C-alpha cells in the first residue's frame, strides 16, 4: 500500500524513468512484501532550477542524475527491513537504468493503517464497527 513519489530533473527518456519506477516497486515487493498489483507511483520531473540539493551532504557526492524517492507507507516495519529496502532500491537502480548509488535518495514517510482510503470514501484498512 505504499504511495511512491519519484522526483528527478526533466530530460530523461521514458525508458529511464520507467526503469526507476520498476526498480523501486520491485524493491518494495522484495523487502516490504508489497503485492505486484499494489502499485501507486507519482513521477515528478522538475526544471533544473526547481530541483535543489546539496551535492555533498553527509559526505555523499551527488550529481544532476539524483533521484529523490519519497515513500509513504504504514509504520510497522523495523529498521532492518527499512535498511534492506534502501539497499534494494540502490542496487536495482544501479543495475537499470544505471544510476550511481550516490544519486539515489530515499525518504520513508510513515503513517498508520487508518490513514488510507483507496476510494468510496472508506478507510480501506479499517474494519467497519
């Protein structure tokens, strides 16, 4: 049930962007147990002057190939599983589309199961009283 936002600088080919989206989803399936049909992703492409980042924060050198990935997901996974997710995303995106691991930034934004409505105005993961 994660909602994924993938942000990058405009100008990459569609196949490059799709490889990023696929790699993130595969990592979620492999580490978080997300089902194949539970895929909700937003791709944000920004003009260069609208995509700001520190090129060397925490000693990691980033380039304009940087991809910022924000994942909104229920807060029940432990630190080890989160670390496995970060690693799997970096490995997948290094393989295809060939990003440097230093250019893959991931932020998890936790929430609760009752924070999700997938339609019909219902809290999808809440059992009716």
